[in-house]
């Protein structure tokens, strides 16, 4: 439809006298973004892992041996049962009070990462032109590209 109207307008212009009032160039602003990489560094706290707690004390192991010895003697009614119970009781007490792994402190460490940033620049570029003209007392305006 646009092509038909443009063709008809040009045909009329060519067949009947018309005069152009003005030809005007139009520009638009184009913003160009240019990427660049920037390295950013920060100090961060990094955990230090180690043994937390003291493990089994001598008193814990001795208490386990005494209880184990009494239970071993009471169950078997023999001295060998008491000795075996004492050894097993001491081992259980030591196992239950083992030190656990956990955070024992922090150290500061520099960590860096690359970040993409942009610079922007603007420039005026040609967009299109328009011509204004009168034909039979009526004003017309057409857009075109050079």
C-alpha cells in the first residue's frame, strides 16, 4: 500500500507542477558500549580448620577402666573378665571423647576476580532525509535515504 501511494505521489508530482519547500537531513544518536575487564581484589576471612576439644583426659580413661573392670568381674565372676572389662572400658572412654575437627581461627587472604565493565560513547549518525513540497496547494512530505 505504501509503495502504491508513493508511486501515485511521484506520478502526480511529475505530471503537475510542484515545488519543493525544503530538504532536511535527520540524524539520530547512537550509543556504543565498549567492554573492558577490570580486576577487583578484596581481603576475605578464610577459616582455619583443626582439632577442637582436648580429647580424652587421663581421668576419663581411668573412670572407664574402673567401670569396665567392675562390670567384667560382675558378669564373668573372674579376674580375667575384670581385666578385659577394664581394657574395653578404657578404650570406649577414649573413643567417646576424641577431639573433633572444626574452625580454630581465621586468616585474611586476598582474592581477586575479573569484572566486565563498559564505557559508553555517543555519536550522531545519519538516519534519513525528508523533502516537503506543495502540489495543488496541499503540502506533502516524503522520507528517503540518501
